[in-house]
C-alpha cells in the first residue's frame, strides 16, 4: 500500500468515525430529552432545544411552535396537567442527525387513553432544532 492510499484510508476512517459519533450524539440528546420528559422535569427537558426550535405538524407542514418560549408555553402546562405522563419508545431509527421515534404515550393531560405518535427530531451540535409530529388519522 502506498503512502497516498494510507493517508486516504485514514481520512475516510476519521470521516466515518466522526459521522457515527454525530449520529450517536443525536440519539443521546434525544434520549436525554425523552428521559427529562418522562421525569416531568421541564427545565432539563427544555435545555435540549435550541433557542430557535421549530415544531411542525407533518400532515399539513404547519408550524405549531417557533422558538423556545412558544415550546415552553406548550409543555409547561402539559407537564403540570399530566402527573402520570410517560412515553415508551416502540421503535427508533437514527439517520444522520435525525432521530425518528414511534412513541406510545400514556397519562397525557390526565387521560387514561393512550395514544401513539411519531416524532422526527433534527439535531444540530448539541440541540434539537426541529421536531415534526406525525399523528394517526382519526
């Protein structure tokens, strides 16, 4: 193997390792956010979102919240009204900087009726920058 091939192999290895680490980082951030959600810890939960977080509805591409303050305004009363709130991951896919979770939610807003939702999280560096919700049709 010549020197150019060795250097090229090293560059490919480093690039691949960095890409895998970035994917794992996205998954770790989303998992920590979910753990805070299940602990009903609003401060820790919010700490994983970027200041300019955008929340969207997949069905119509409508933006449902823009910015950290609007997201807090949704989740703070939701946590208070949901003492038994819990999300269980049914399936998780990690692709690049995106984490796609199929979740089973119980205890939302004091309800005994569970529901399923798919959330697509987009992560940049150490923060969730976009969250898109896919809900079942009624």
